[in-house]
C-alpha cells in the first residue's frame, strides 16, 4: 500500500466510521429511533424523496434563489472593490459603510426585506445579495490594492486609460482574491438562505427542514440537512473548476 | 528594420527632486543638467540610492520633479518613451503576445497593423514560438526579451531602461546585452540605460554619466571611445576596455565609500 492510498483511506475512515458507529448504537437499542433516526432510515427516506421528485423540487427552488442572489450581488461588489482600489475618494466613501454594515447578521434584515419585497422569491434573493456583497467587496478591494506597484507603472507608462486599467490590469490582478471572496460568498449564501427559508415560504430546503421539525419527521430533517451540504459541495467544486479555467497564469 | 529615423533628443536642466515625508525631506537628485543627442545610447551609473532610478522615472512620467525642466523632442514618433523595468513587469495574466500588444491597444492602433507589428517585434527578439506562453512559463531572460519587445513595438522616441538585466545570470546577461546593442544599432533609438555596473555601461553606451551618492548629482560624463558596431565579447577582453573600466572605478569608488560612510554614521 502506498503512502497516498493510506492517506485516502484515512480520509474516508472518520466519516464512514462515525456513520457506522451511529448505526450500530441505534441497532443495539441505545437511543430512541423516533427522535434519532439511524443512517439507514435517513438513506431510505432520501431515496423515497428523490423518487417522488420532492427533493428535486425543493433543491431547485433553493438553488434558484442562491444563484440569482449570488450573481446579482457579486457584480456590484467586484466593481465597487476595484473602484475603491483605483480611486481614493471612492474608498473613503465606502469604507465606513462597509465597516458598519458588514458585521450586521444579514438574517436580521429578513423582516425588513419581507416588507420591501414581499413573501415571494424576491425577498430571499435580496437577502442573499446583501450577504454576498460584503465578503466579495472586501476581498476584491484587498486583491486590487495589493497588486504589485510595477503593474500600475507599466500601465501608466504604456498609455493605459482608466478604463483599460480597470478592465485589463486591476480586474485581472485582483482575480485570485476575488475568487477567494466568491468561495466565502457561496457558503454564506447557503447559510443565510436556508435560515431565511425557515419562515415565510412554502418551498426550498430550509422550508423542508423547518416543516419536518414541526411535523416531528426527524428523518426528513436530516435529509434536508444532508442536501444542503451536498448542494454546497457541488457548487463549490464547480466554482473551483471555473477558477482553474479563468486563472491559467496561477502557477501550477 | 532599416534605420530611418534617429531617436528623440532630450534636454534636462536644473532638475531637482525632493521627497518630503514625516521624518523630514530627502533630496534624491539635484542640479542635474544633461543633454542627450538623438539616437544616443546613454548609460547612467552610480551607487545605490544615487537617484538614477528617480531620474528615469521622471523621464518616464511616473514621477514628477520638484523643480527644473525636461524638454523631449520626440516629434515624429508615435510614442515619446517606453520603459523596460528591472523585473520585466509583464502582466502575469496575459500571454507574451498580449503583453507585447498592450502598448498598441492602449493607443488605439488598428487590429491588423497591431498584429503585424507584434509579429515583427516577436521575431526581433526570437520569441515567435513562445507567443502563447504566460510569463511564469518563461525563463528570466525570455521575460526580459518580451519586455524589450513590448517597448520596441510601440516605436518610441526613446527607450528608458532601469537595470533590465540585473536579475539575470551572467550568461544570459551577456547574450541580452549583445542583442540590445544589435537592436539599437539597427533602429537608432535614443536609449537611456540605468545600471550599477560600470562594465555594462562601457560595453553598451556612447557616453556614461557617473552620479554621486545622495543627493544625486552628475559627477562626471565620460565619452566611451569604442566605435559601433561593437563585438561586446571581444571588447570586454581588450586592454583599452580594462584600462577605462579601472579609471572609472576610481571615480566611482569615492562615491561608493562616501555613501557607505554616510550610512554608517
């Protein structure tokens, strides 16, 4: 066995071991299966919900809200971050806003957003927008502000206009940090959205989890929780692939 | 590329640059008077911190003098100057080709003309095969060649070079020096070349300006007597070259020691 396969095994042992232990304890009669379902119960329920299309429906609703909010949020965040790095007055203008609004738990805005956008998808998407904006604007600014001084010099000496500097120098220079911000933002989108879906909606994974709590269907609750993890994992893998494609100069 | 035009003429008078900060002020250069003839290859040598880079940055428009004037007669050239930096300054996110094209895009040179000129510039520095590579895939010498191509392609009245070969290994430095001199002999551009190496200055330049340590002033200007075209290797092995190098080192030595003494105070 090579060191690499050993490492891979070790990597799998902890999660599989945990699930196994959980299953065995419940089969041995330790714990109440009505409140703590066994992994096999959850797996069965998972399969049922996939077969009935219920899980796909709730996942689609959640994914739509996450990605709509994500894309609406990151575009202005990237633009603002780059402009902050390029122009001091822009930075001075935005700094106090960011410093004071970033630490507010975005879920606390949900009642306000419900008033503004109603009970439909719009209020959930708006919440994701507010949550995504801050990590991306801060990372973009830091990335752009730390671009090596020589690139500004080259741009200036070679006659680049402000718009060329923005599009061809600062944006690309900041891109690795922008992607670091996007990764955080993606995780944050799921976090706030699932919480938001606990109230004032009849669809989405968050609704599924909350509803099953009210009906005391603990296995469904677990299905919802696992689904959030799976959706988060898949979207972050996709984001990483995109990053690899658009940043070919990052030394391999 | 036949020599059709000579480079820009430069006249610098009473140039002074003072940096003011919280800790007080530092005079980087003062009383710099210098005339550069069209098509001249001028080297500037001096100890670290003598303001030679400051002078170059002012010429490049990246810094502003506190007082004094610079007159550049670059009429007839599309671009007044192009700078080659010590660490190539190639954008890591652009391929060699896109990097070389940058100064043409920013100035709105039409597509096919730009492509044609980039093609020629890449050929000139022998990088046609590497046009799609990113800078991190190239050696240090190839990166500096790309940077030189990026400067030449804009057809500048003068080339400003800030120790462009200082970071290269000895073999690559010799090769690139020879290539630069060949390019200069072919194109006849004005070159202002900053270096800390006397040898490099004497090998390549028509004249060598020796600067004093802080504040940077012109201590002496030496006419380099070797005719062009030059064979750099042969030249560097000749007795006259060795003699001149020694003479200049004597002048520079004082300055280096003075700069050191000031630092140790």
